[in-house]
């Protein structure tokens, strides 16, 4: 790409997980469409094939750059075609990180040749700090998590010992009126997945700390209308510019995308036959891998609730193609009220269907924003990372409810599932919850609002390039 003083060129470096790739892709297309920014989006071939198509009017601005996923010396550590966290069990993500780290050299070579104006990186590629410093390219951390969870985690790691500090009201310790914190079992899970060094040589927390320390600014997938106080708190905690870039929620038409898949066509055919706002969407994304016992308790909870539902169940790693992962007879007993689809399905497009009235999700930031974009009341059954924290943030906002879990080990039963679903979807007591969720949709659907956040971020990119700031 030839250098032009009037053209901004940004390199995007997302971590190899669906929940990161898609927000980075959405930010890339938004920067190109609204600001004419040239974007080089770097990932591996399989991950790039999994992305949506770049809109035809933006293909001259958004370039998808493929680098093959490096192979570890011990080839037995990773499946041959593993390029994202969804491709491996959780205990092998450390080896995925180790393989991904080997992309440092080709990415450094690419950046040396291209000399972009900015590098916008995820939290995992701590080696990009050295690349940015070597070539005097300013670095921005793009945080795909919410401001509340992000600010809490950064503040917690600077205030005390992990995991104990994660269960403390950290914001209150900073004179900010919020008692949000993690539960004991969540803090232990976070410790094992994010704060412990592994085969890659660096924990997720260490990687993120290096990016945060070196970055010029933070871009965060949020907006002040939803997280105003927490965005301000994050700014005070990091003492760097924090740019909300909107919620980057997009929808597409299932009729044009899924015509060739009979099972997906049948899903939408069934949804078309249902009453508006009557169906519960159930799905836990690609990163959560519930155990057999957990899947069965969820199933029994759905059955006991009597609610009509559509459940997108990822193929479990404990099952097989021949064995039904659901309890015996579940399909027969719920066949008239529910649909279960095993495998990938277009969650975003299903959530957009007018028959969906509520969601039972894992509470990842993407599932939260997708739910509220359409005014769905959110029931959270959290499993990993920031999900439990997001559940309590939604409860603080009066927009969702969490399935009650055992404080010590995080276990739950069908009765807790039923109780939460009934309260959120049909009870008299839950009317306020449903009303507030519908009101929130006005914020999430306001495209002009979210475009204005992108425009402010673009203005910063154009006015704070290294060649301008060093003149």
C-alpha cells in the first residue's frame, strides 16, 4: 500500500477467537465506511474464511491479510486445522497461544513494509509492543469487553492479590459507587484461565498488561448511553484516552445467507409461524462448553418452564455423532414447543427475528449487546471470563437476571433455570425488566448514535498520527 499523507492506514490484530474476530471485523468495516480508512485485517486463512464478506463498496479499503497458522515443534499438541479457540478444548488454548505467537515474525515483516499509521491490537499479542516501538507506530488497544468488566479487572490487579481481590468491591475502594465483583468460583476460574503462566510463556493477564501499558489509547465496544459512569471510571483508572466506538451491532438477512442449508431454513420457517416476542432463544456461543450434567440440567429447566424455545447447542466434546446429547425423551416431550439445533447457527440473525422475546445466554459482551439490540430481556447463565460480572452489571441496570448458582462451586439446577426464565419471560414481577429491555433497544438500534462514536474515533486517528505528533 503506497503511503499517502491524506490516507490513514490501520493494521488490525485480533486474537484468534470468534468473540474477538467479529468485533475487529465490524470495527474495520465501520472505519472504512465512515472515514475512508484503509485497513489491513490480519489473521489466519481458516479464520478469515469464517468472517463475513467485506461489503463490495469497501473491498478497496479493507484488505484481509492471511498468514498461515505456524505449526509447533510437537505437532501432537494441537489439531492440524486448529486456528481459533473454538477448534480446541480449553486446556489446549495455551498451545494455540504458543502457535499464534510464532506469527510475530511475519507480522513484523508486514508492518515494516507497510509502515501503517496505527496498529489496533487485541490483548493477547503482547509482542506487538516491540514491533510498534521498533517502527515508531502508535498502538491502540481495542477492548471487545465492556467498560465495567475491563475497568474492574485492571483496577483489581493493581490493588491486591488475585484471585482474592476479584471478589472485593474494587470500584467502591476507588470511591466509585458500585459493588460489582466476581463470585468466589468465578475468581478461581479466572485465575486458572487468565492469570497463570502456561505453555505459551505468558498468561492472558500479563499479555494484556503489556498492551495496556504501551498503548496510546483504548477503544472500547460500548457507548456512554449504556456505560457512561464506567467509561469515565475506566479513563481514570488507566489515565489514557478511552474512546467508546459504539456497540457495532449489525444484522443481515437470513433469507439471503442460509438458503442452501435445509436445517437452517427450517429454523426460520418455524420461527415465522410463532407469535411475536413469544420464543426464548437459548445459546451459549462457541467458547462455552457445558458438561453433560449441565446440558441436562438446562434441558430439564427449559422443559419445566413450559416456555417455547429455540436452542442452538454447540456439538459437545463429550458426545459423539451417534449419541443424543440431550436427556432421553427430551425431544419427544418438548417437540411441539421447542426446537434444538446442534451445531453452528446464525445466532445474530435468529435473535433479530420478531418471534424472539428473551434470551438465555452465557453473558459474553457480544451476546448481551445482541440481545438488547432487539429489546430482549436477558437471562444469564455464566460460564467463563467476564460473563458472571456482566450478569451482575445487567442486574444493576435492571436489564437482566442471572441464574442463581452455588457460591462455592458454581453449580446450578433445573429449578434455578426454571425460576429465572419464568421470572424474566412471563411473570408479573418481571414486567419492569421486560419494559426496560425494550427501552434499551432504542439506544442499541440508533445507528446514527453509534456512527457518531466511530466518527470521533476516526478524528482522533487522523489528528494524532505519529508523523503529525512528532513534527
